[in-house]
C-alpha cells in the first residue's frame, strides 16, 4: 500500500467533508456506452483509487475492469498522471499535487454485446439498459464504504423511464438526481431504464403487524410494448408473493422493495439480489408466455428471499463493502449452502404458495433436481461444502463432464438439505413447528430499514435448536462435509413421496431442455444438430467411451435426428443388439456400441400411500386469499 497513515487520515478527513459527486451519462446506452464523471475531495499526497472487484451476490471477483476505458484525472485545472498497480489490476495510484483539494475523474464504461454471465455481461439494447453502480465509479483505498457518501446523478435517453430503490432528490427532464447515499447503498441499488417501460404496484405490507406501510413495485423494461402486457392473473400472483413472503418472515428489512425485471433476448439472463431490490433478467416474452413463465417462476421469489437470507442475514465470510473492508476484500463461500441453498429452497416454496407454480410443477422441478444430484459421479470425491468454497471459479466451469466436475451444487442440493430440515422439524415436533418458525426467528426482528446481521455455522445450529432440539450440527455436517454416492433424499422420502422414473416427460422437464436430455437412460444430452452437450460418467454412453463436445452423425446406420434417437432407445427394449452411434470427433469418425435396453426414463415424484403428505403441506398457501 503506497499511501501513508498521515496521508490516509488527511484524505479521509477530506472525504468526510463533502460527498463524492458521481455523474453518469447513459444517453449512449443504446451504443453500449456509459460516460462517467466524478469529483472527489482530496488532500495532497499519495492516493490510491480502487475499482470494485468483489461484487456482493456474485461470490467472485467479477468487477468488469476490462470494460473501463478512457481514464483521465485532473486537479487544479491540470492533468494528473495515474499508474495502475502492477499486482492489483483494480488499483490506480495518483500523487495529488500541493494545493489541490479536489480531483475530477472521467472514464467510459463499455457494456458488452450479448455476452452471458452476471452483471458484467450484456445489460443494454437499443431499447433498454441496466446500470450497476459498481461498474461506473472508483473509491479511495483504505476507506470504509459505509462512511463514503456519494451524490449520484443519472441522465437517461430522452423518453426513457426508469426504476430503482435508490432514493431520489429531484428529476428534471431526463436527468435524475439521487439523494446522497453511502457507497454500500449505492452499489446495492441498480437502476433499470427503457423505452418500453411499466411499473406495477404490488401493494404494501406492514412491519411487525403495523398498518401497511412498506410498498412493493414490479418494474418492467422490455424490448417491446407487447412484452409488458401482463395479465391481471399473473400480477395477482406476484402480489401474492409479497404477501406470502411477509407471512414467512414476519418483518421486512427494507424501506420499499423494487423488482427490476428486464425482458429481452439480448441481455444476460440471471437474477442478482439487493437489499431493497433485485436485478432480474429473462426472455422478452417471459410474462406473456405461460411455458416461459413457469420455467422461470422462482426467479423473482429467489431474489426476493435474498433480502432476508443473504442481505439482512449474511455469512461473515461473504461480507464485503462497508462492513469488514472494501470491495477488494476476498469473500469466503463455505456457507453458500445456507446463503444460496436455503434461498433456493424457500424461493421454490414461495413460488408454489403464491401460485406461480402449480403443486405438480413444484414436484416436477424437485424430481429433476433430485435425479440430477442422485447420479453425480462427482459426489464420491467432492463434498458439498467444497462446491461452496470453490464457487468463485465454479461459476465459470465448463458444462462438459458436469456430473464428474460437480459444479455449484450448493444451489440445488441446498433444496434437498433444507427440505430435509423442514420435514424433520415437522416430524419431531408432531406438526407443531416447521422451517417457517426458523425463518421467523432467524430472519425476523425489528425491520423497516436495511440492516446486516452476520452469522456463522454455530448460529444456524443454535437457531434450529431453538425451534426444535436435535443434533443439528451432526445432521448438517453429514450432508455438507462428507462424500456420498447418493443425494440426500430424506426430505422427499419422509415427506410422503419417492423419486421414480418412467418413459413420460413431464411438462416441466420437456420445457427446460434444448434438444433431448437422455441422462437417465442412454446417459447423454444431445442437441438438435447431434452435438453431445454432456454425458453421464456412469451411464451407458459414458461406459461405451463417448465423450462430450462430439457429434452424433448416425444411429444404427441412419442419419441422426432427435426423433430417431428416442425411437431407437424405445425400440432397444425388445432388441438385444447394442445401439450403434456413429460419432464425429474433430476430423475423425468412430462407431460406438451402447449396450442399453432399459427404454426412456424421466424423473418423477410418486406418492407413497398411507404416509403423511408433508410436501403438499409445505407448499400450501399460508395467506388467505
């Protein structure tokens, strides 16, 4: 670190006198350009400015430094040289001349074209844009972001409307001035804007039984007006989501909540949590196409749950920003199976409770999750916690040999673990308690404003014991820190159901596949053009020697189509001959014999008669309609 203690104290004194002025011009957003100007108070001497690196919610150093261009620094009317740190690419060193009390910093940010990923991926089209403030600012090294005040303003293209949780000071034309906010709050408050825009009032809920005071909004930016024509029925389900979440947690740790839902086929598709909002993105027709809506029904509910589980309650190892260091502080993901896994479970439960999913949709999704995890070869070498610890590089892992790699399983396996916890509490308490009670205690308390309450493993165990005494430490450690050939299916099996396979694809299964997923029969996933996207290591195709990233050219001597492949798998039940697959690998062709005769198999949940149906009880609505 170049800055001395004396210089740091002087700089902090200067920053404490006035907010850093941040002006972002997004009028060139349709060209994928954001123009940035900053004015910050400084004191003479060495100063290091940092570009945010570790972005909350992304669990990895994803700050898009490569897209920051045109950096210029001026002070006292003169250009001041800067130098990037040779070890930390996110740090810029500046020597502030004598008598200079403020710096003017300018640069541009390039939003990438149609790139996948999270917030550093594609975020603009000619019709809309999503701005994440971490991409368009610098902050002084050694400062606490909670203590840094930023006075931000944003200019959007003429005619565009916008949504954000960031409090507004005033508006004039296409210029928005925001109220001064700590850097932590600013980075936690993205802005969504667009030409085709709609804001829907989802109603208010009361905090701790008070009169309804906390408003909720669904902001929609799309590439067409047609995409905004959401039915009253769908809007009603999102209003139910707000009510069901309020019932689940018992209090709200925000002043208002804003779902920023971006509908475009040309931006990255994901959800990212924030304390008072969420950055959600999906296909343009998601809200007007029933199949698309069903496939993504738990997106907004997942990110909404994060306001409680992830933003208010957060593992100590995942705290960054203004609390235990700046955005250059590496995160530790060992408890992501709580942060993301519990959120994934509750997000699915809420999607069913508010009727975005039918009960059969919830069960079909659960069956797919269980089947995928139960057959993973990687389970025998990698415990679940390692998928959480290694999250910062597993998000970018390849899709080939996925069951052997074992990727970010803390999401789907978290569903199974927390379902198991929920069912166990219900059984031990004879139906008097459930995971809902845990959520009330662990995530509840005084609300109405954003707050942070860190936790560790012992805190989770203690809270569970407070609801229902049990050896929860051993229960969780067995599922998280050990290897096992099979997934933890206790929640399904003790909840009155079992995982089974037959030849019928559920609507949920078929709607979520591109090409054919024969993972549970032939042991491969293949696209319409014959490209083998992946194979199951222990499946028939894998045992025959077929590898991913190859291409099926012919089946039993006939040109490949997905229809012929499925018909061949079905016919092989009564045919003793192996299935012959002609595979192209690079410039070479080879025939593989796959000795499989079990027919098509797809996962389902089947009711176990004469047992309590706890699964249906869990997803039943809790708020009277």
